[in-house]
C-alpha cells in the first residue's frame, strides 16, 4: 500500500519543479501577496508551522477572498526543500543547507 502523503509530496515536487523551470513560482510572503492580490495565482501552498499567526491568517484570508485553492503542508523545511531554497556552505561535510519557506504560489498568468 502506497502512503498518500508520499504520493502528494511527489506530485507537489513535480508541479513546483515545472513552475520553477518556467519562472512561475513565487516564494515568500511578499511575492505571494503580490501574486494573489493581482489574481495571477493558480494555487497557493502554505506551511502549517509558519512563524507568526498573522502570516497564516493573511494568506488564508487572501486566498479565500480571491478564490484560490490552498494546500497546507505540515513543515516549513519540507516546503523549502520542495521549492529549492538552498544556502551554499563552505564546509566540507555538507555542501548546502536547506532553508525554510512558509508559503509559495504557482502562477497561472504572467
């Protein structure tokens, strides 16, 4: 039996990767608010453990007003890994560090 969360994670990974290659991915609060308020968003992905409660409520409210589908993921680190937010390190052990991301938006129109 295949775990449903693994399947959903793989589908999201493919969709985010394709959007990133076509420059149709917005990461972070500022970019997400701009894209959602201009009605250019296809759907929004929000991490459940965002830093502040205001952050979550803002994205939830905007996506509800503009009728944009919202997907909630349980971890910011997982969303950061899916969107490809990395910081290069100079140490030998690990070449990069995965940064956390609280929200991302995939654009439909440019």
